[in-house]
C-alpha cells in the first residue's frame, strides 16, 4: 500500500535521505523545510504520515504536532518524530513513533513500517 508521507525537516541532507528511503519503500513523498510550510501542505492535502523534526527554524516540531492534532483535517495523520535527543516533553498520545537521529535505512523502514 502506497502512503502519502509529508517530511518536515530543515537539514537538506537529512531531508534528501528520508525522501530517498521513503520513495524506495514505495511511498509518495512531499517535502517541507519549515514547520509553517509543512502544516500548510498537510492542511491542503492531508498525508497519511507526517515525519517531523523537533528542531526547526521558526515554528518547531512541537508546534507542528499541536497544529496537526487540533485540525480535523489532519488529526488522523500518523506522526513520526525525528530528533537528536529524546524530546520527553511531547505527549505520547500525539506521536506514533520516535525516530532518533542518526538513523539508517533499517530504522526508517522499521519506523514507517509500524505506522503505514
């Protein structure tokens, strides 16, 4: 089953790596480099899964998750959080999977396999 995955990540290397791994898995991938753009894209055409980094310029990943969960158009989206550190202040109910950086192909496949 092909899922639509929105990746919100400001690091271009990680964004490209995630996009490549997700496309290799057969997912349709949409990319955003800021939280604001990601939320706008999600609202316009809701994805099945949102992969979001916690540390972003401007509005961070915590804001993105709050916005997604508050909007009826996007609250069904599965959320995968990426971070260098365990962001312990995120509510477990709001996140489906944590993907700690650095990650490899197997970790991405396992994380997305568990939500899609």
